[in-house]
C-alpha cells in the first residue's frame, strides 16, 4: 500500500480506490456473501464480486472525471 500510494502521489491526475470496507467486515473477508462468490482466489475478486462494486466505481469515476477540452 505504501509503494502504491507513493507511485500515485508522483503522478498528476492519478488516484487510488480502496474497496476493503465494501468487501470485508472489520474482522474478516468472507468468500461468499448472499450466495455470491466474492473471490476468484486469494488475490483476486471474482467477476461477480467485482460487479458488486459497480456503483462505487461509477461514483469514483464521476468524482474524478474531467471533460475533454
């Protein structure tokens, strides 16, 4: 996380997203939530898990998008 934050800080118009609170509780990350398999493996969300974040991605894009001029 430290290296990622440093890399993004060095680039203009770059930002990071942290969805840990969206996919995990304060104490654990469940592999299945509401019958949906959240993770493909220990390092990657499943397609279904990623689709659960669509609204959060949209909100982040809208908050950071710039018009072409």
